[in-house]
C-alpha cells in the first residue's frame, strides 16, 4: 500500500559551519570552504528541491526551510538523504542535519517551533566525539592536521580530500565563479552582489597581503557581526509569507550593507585589501587591514540599521560586532573564538531593558602578544584599587555613537600633536590606585607643553563620556575609563579616514 500524501515543512541546517570553514589558517582554504557552503545552500539545495517538486521558503546562511506538499514521508526522507549525500560529495567533511514535521491543517508558527526543537535534539544526539584512526604508517594532512592525507599536494606537503577541495574552490577566480553560476530564485552569494557594483574587483591571496595594507603594517582586523534579537523576531512571525519576506530582507540587508561598506572604504583601486569569509542571514565575518577595522565596523552597523528600516518590508534591526585586531599570522581559529566572546558581551550590553530594540554595539581588542583566552579582553582590563573598588581600564563595549566619538577624539589628538611619550605615561597612570591615578592624571595635563589644543580635546572627552572624576567614569560601584582604549587604538586610527 503506497504512503499517504501529506504536506510537510523541512528544516536543514549545516552542522558546525565554523569548524568546517576555519579548519586551517590559510585564506584560500577558508574562502574556498565558505564558497562551497554557499554553493550548496544557494544553488544545490534549491535545485534538488525543484527536482522533488518541493518549494524553498528560505535558503541562506547555512540554513534552508522547505515546503513539501502532496508528498510522502518516504519522499521527504529521500530528499534529506540526497542533500546530505550532496554535502559529502562536494566537501568530504561538511554535514547537514535535516528534520521534518507534518504541515497539514496546522499553523506555520506551531510547525516551525516543532522543527527547531527537533533540530536541537537531533544535533545534540549526533554531537559525539569520534576517535581518529592513528597509525605510524599514516600521514596526516599538513593543512588541517586532523584527517589522514591521501595524496602529496606539493613537495613534502600531504593533504586530505577535504582540504584539497577547499583549495581548488579557493583557487578559482571569484569573478568567473560567481558571475557564471546561476542564481536560484534571486538567492545570491555576497560576491554576486559585489560584482554587480564593481565588475573589476580583485581580492588578496592571503592574510599577509591584507596585513601589508594596514598602517601599522602586518595587522588585520577580524570582524564578526551578528544581528540583535533576530531569533526572537523570527519566533514572533506567524505566517510563512512573513517569514520568507523577513528572511530575504535580512539576507539582502546584510550583504548589501557589507558590499557598500567595502566599496566606500576601499574603492579607490580595483584591488580590495579585504575578504568576506561568511555572509548569510544576519551573520557576517570579514577580514580587513587592522587600521580600517573599526571604521568598517561602524559603517556596516549604520548601513545595516538604515537598510532594514528602508526596505520594502521594513524592520528596525540593529547588529553588534566582535572585532579583533592582530598580526596577520595569528591563528584564525583563535581570532574566531576571541571575536565570538567579544560579540557575546556586546550583545549583552546592547540590550536596553526599557526599549524595544537593542543598540548596535562594537566590542574590540588588540592582540600583540601570544595566544589568549577568549575572555582575556575582560580579565586583563580589571583590577581592584586599595579601597577594594573594581577599576575597569576600558569602556568597552561601545555603542556606535560612542565609538565614533572615541575615534574622532583620537584623530583630533593626532592633529593637535599629542606627544607619543605622554600616551605611555597615561597607560602607567591608569594602572595605579584610583586616588593616585586621578592626581597624576591632573599633573600630566598641567605639564603638557603648548598643549592648549590637546587639552581642549581631552576636556571634550571628559564631556562626551560624562566622566565623573577624570580620567574615570563611575557606574554603580565600579569605575571605567576610555583613555586606555584611546592609547591602544592611537596607532591604528588615521586622520585621513572619515569616521
């Protein structure tokens, strides 16, 4: 007896996408991995959906929501199996989890919530540690160091099939790849958006090339942006049509904002010293020269909110950013962990309890030394004064308006000729006890030779950040200061860059 026909919703979600994309520290493989996921989600999933006569509601950012009407459970399972096999065929290691639920005479919101519960349970049950085969007769991949190598890639370099596929994808010209691939029902990668605006664009081969474009040289900015309270907004949506409109708007807003930001910040030549790593839904990861990291982050946050408001289906959305400035040789996986920690704290501080929408927030740190723990940005910036009071050597995370004031203050200090030797003194002063630091800071200001313009800027900082006891601002029972942030960012902010 044949299976009865019914209607279903299918949810597909890429597993541990960051682990797959950031398996190595090489830009070519990172972008190749990202492109493979884009191809699977933007092209292969919709093509497979059409072959089953199903319909895509949303497919982007590693996730797809599919409507399957007048079909059977067996066909739904076959569809999920085909997508999972396609993932293995194209990547060797990336996987995707699929769940489904009956959509017959049930509200969309009810079925969607059931799908997300099922997805969480299924991913949890699949999240097991698998022991890797170990043998003195096996060679492991010299790129990821995880899987066994199957062939010699270059002299004394052995590679696994997964890394090889990332390399081959990364070596293909972006312009050729993204312009010739057919978009499926308007769903496009970020590079498709980019080349529509600048068909002559070229991008760097490795992270060191991005670092070389920085002043000071050899620094990159790793930017991780994520929309605020997007999950909560999705939960409030009651209809399939509204869900589709919101999801498409969100993806368009992220990609258009990122592309316009890149072109405005780096569009003076056809080679852009930056790279998009991931872009889809409300997520964005990009790498830029270290000195441009904060200007890029600020501009993206502003554009994201403006475009979400002015879209055909407006929704006043904001985004937050975790940003790390480091040497270009710093392990990318560590940059990801640090930026995730910074982003989490930015989102936490951005939520205004009395408001309806969190503020756009930017949290950042500068790494000049060795490996750090994910919470180093916080742990290394707090000490207790002799009175037992917590002294926070930062005002991070910043709202975008505040970070603009901070960056503008740095530019003004540079134009006013703030002596570099005094910046080192400020750092030392801030590490002293509260009372002593206030006294010595005042003494420093009195000794600034010909420092009228510098003093004007410092007093404007006092006013802009509502400092209670220069250089400190009191919040509840703790003290904070923007001056160490200014000292640390000083070398990375150019007077020529528009904030």
